[in-house]
C-alpha cells in the first residue's frame, strides 16, 4: 500500500480516463488502519488515502460482477458492524469517521471530475446500492440472499441518517461546485 494525496490521485486518474465508468464505495469491515488490496483506494480512520495499485484500471475484486471499468473505494471501518432483520443497525466500535466520509466525498469529486463521470446514482454507488440492484443488498434483509450493506446509511452534514450513496454523492457535488476540491 502506498499513501497518496488528492493531487497525486488526480494525476493517476488522467491515465485511466476513458477506461473507468463506475465508482463503488465500500467499507472494509475492518479496523481504521487495516487496508485491503481488493480496493483501489483505502481511506483510513484518520482520512489518509492509500493506493493498492499504481493503475486505476486494474481489475480488483471489490464488487461482485462489477469490477471491470470500475474503481473500488473503501473506508477502513465497521469491524464489528451488525444489522438486524428489522433494519436497525450498529456500525460497530469503529464506525465511519466524519473525516473518512469527507475524504471519500473528496476522492469521488476528484475522480468524477478527471474521469468525466456524472456524480449520480448510475455512475457512483455504495456496495449496499449495488447489492440491492443485484439482489443481495439491504432490500433482502432477513433472507438468505442478504449479504452486503456497506455504507447503507451515513450521517449527513446535519447529523441525520440518510442513504449512504446520497450522502457521498451530495458531498462530492458540493466539493465539485463549492471550493476547489484540489484545495481540500
């Protein structure tokens, strides 16, 4: 794993332009400082960004049947997260930090900008959203088909819990349309 910055990430993304059409956000279900090679980018609890590859077009095993042409972005957190059949949940003893959520939004903004991807639910999704589309996400809670709920819910800027993809995309759009994400 190699630590990187948003500026270095933007340079790497230029080499991947035209080959990447999706960004998938995950959690590692690990500790704040545990990084995994299944994801192109790992964001630690302190908000540091680590690369597992020097080629963003490399196909890694982050999202079932959706890895080609996609970048996997993981927040290093949620080691002991649990979800109940009624949809109540705990993000465990190491939930996503505010810094991780903001850094993930900045990463998404940089990648979307350089790769010319719209910041929308068609191009940028959480693993929970993908799981629902592919039949193994939170919509299947309580069934044997339920497997992934990564970033299903996240606290928004006002502290209210919302869909994780909506939170990340909303923040990424703010970084794209607000202060320059290259200065963040």
